[in-house]
C-alpha cells in the first residue's frame, strides 16, 4: 500500500507546541541560571567592597585613637598615595562640616546613616563626573565623621560584560534549544509514525500488523505492548466472525442450489400458468439469494486479503475495452452509450477477475440507477509513480453528498421501500476490492452532472 502524503505541519499542532514549549523552557532555564550567576557575582564583589571599606575605616579609627586628628589625616594621605588603593575613597569631615582630608569633592548630598552601607553617585577630587561608589560613614567622638568606601568600577565593568555575555549566551541558547527541540520532535514523530503506519495497515484489512517494539521499555514500548495485545484480540475476533460468516454463506449455497433445482423440476412438471409464474418468480428470488451469498463470500475473502497471491500483470486498458464490448448491447437497450478514455496500453499488477467484477458492478449500478442518463464513462488516468485513477461515471441524477456514506455501507440502500432488486452489497464489494489492492474508493460529482466513482489504485506496473 502506498504511503499517503503527510499533512503539512501546522504551527498550532501538538508536536509544534511541544517543541516550542521545550525551547522556551530551555531558554528560561538558561536565563535564570545566567541571572542568578550575575546576581551572585555582583553581590560577592559588593560584599568584598564593603568589607574593604569597613577594614579601612577601622584602621583609620585606630590611627585616630593613637595619634588624634593629625595622625588620622596623615594616615588618610598616606593611604591615598598608595597605588594599590586607586578605587579607595575617603573623606574626613570636621564637626563644622568642613572637609579635613580625603579625595571626595564634597560630602554626599543624602548621606547614609552611620555604620550603614550605601551605594551612591560620588565625585572624586579632580574627576569630571560622579561614579557609582559604595561607602560607609563612621562617627568620631570629637564630632567628626569619617567616610570610607570604594568606587564600584569592577561591578560596572562586570555589569557590562554580563549584559554582553547574557546576549551572546541567549543567542547561542536559542540555537541550541531550537536544535534540541527539533531533534526531540523528530524522535517523537518517528516513534508516532510507527503507530500511524500500523493503524493504516489495520484500516486496510491487514489485521496481522503489529507495532515494532524496542528493548528499552519506554512509554512507547509499553503503549505498543498494549496495542499489540488489543490487535491480537481483534484479529482473533475478526477471524472468528469471518469463519462464521464464511461457513454460513458457504453452507447455505448447497441448500439454495437444491431449492433451485427442485423449483426448476416443479416448473417443468406443471402446466398450470399461474403455478409456472409463481415458480419462475421463486427461481428468480433464489438466483438473487445465490448472488447475495456469492458477493458476501467475495467481500469476506477480500477483507481477509485472500487473492493477493493471484495478482498478475495485465493490460488494464484492454480490460476496459472488453467490458465496454460486453456491456455495449445491454447499455444500448437501456439507452446508454459506453465511452472508454484511457492510454493505448497500461500494464498493471492486480487481481484481474476481482477488478473486472468491481467495474462490472459499477456499470450495472449505472444502468440500474442512472435514470434519465445516456452516457457511461470509463476513464483511466495516471496518478504519479505506480498509481492509477479509474473512474466510472454517468450523467444520471447522481447521489446526494449526504447519502454517499449510506451508498457505500454494507447492505446500505438508498431506496427505503426496496422497490428495486439488490442487497446493497455492490458498492461495499467495490470498496473492499479497492482496499485489497491498497487503494481507495471515492464517490463524487460527474461533469456536468451525475455520479463519478473514482478508484485510486497503486497497481501500475513499472516499465
């Protein structure tokens, strides 16, 4: 059976939503990790700056305790001359608010509370702009105030580097997340395709199909085990049902044949016109019952796949012309003309007798139900590599779209009063024969009016 074309992936499909969810989850995780790392690093650097400010303040207070204001001012100046303290800031303010020593141009406009760490914009002496600075203010017993701190230049550099790194990392993470999501999506689709192919095979009547299992025992394998168990049960039940129906149909053929023989003998033995008429009607009904049993057996065997071993190569175009020749006189009597539209030759590999029966059924239906029509068309066209589309059409009243499901259903009848002969198995048999060949049957509109029955069959012989 040919693989049907996959429907295009929709952005709103479950698999795409899963892929997008996975990608967004990975990006969110990456963003959270980078953000936490940046916050922790910044917090660590700020904590180091605060400790340095506290240590410097304690050292300078020790100098004040041992030598007073002069020793404190000298220590501040010595500290500022040290090259390793280029980020160090300090300001000693007297009780009157005047700056006594330090490298700040002015006292903070909104100073922090004593012994409370704060971060603000302070301007160092000789600088043309304020800088982000962390500082600590310690009061002295004489009314002076001592500010010590550090310019947060490393933190600012870290912030800029972090922002750039964050952007690059998010871009790389987006690519990796998209790739990972695509790979996961492909793995899921491949596993789901196993189930889809099995479902299509089962729908075509191959009830011995099973899900291929792996050895890792994942959720798909567990689902496959459950489905295989269900399929085994379905196959057993369908097999039992087919055996019962086949046996019943087969066993009824002999009694029906004996009844017909008895009716024929009675017909020959009697001379009563009314009796002969009744016996003739009974013989006709017996013939209809015999055809019903034969058709039911053919449907059952086709659904079971019996007949695939009898596929052989033949010219489908020649068979259509044979059918037109066989049905030509009958069609003329009913007021129809049969037209064949096909390539000069078209070799196929199929069950010739069953296809002949299917097309015969469609022609019979057209002759019986296409009242008011005048044409029956047999059209054969190529439909890609290895496939053909066979259409049987008429220009009768056609079948309304709402009634087409009933027309192809087994024992379906569009004539509720059953004023016409037939058991409603003709279309069902055609559909079953199409499925046996791995194809499909579709009812549609003919042009300009009427019914068109299209059989899409992947049976074209190569070469």
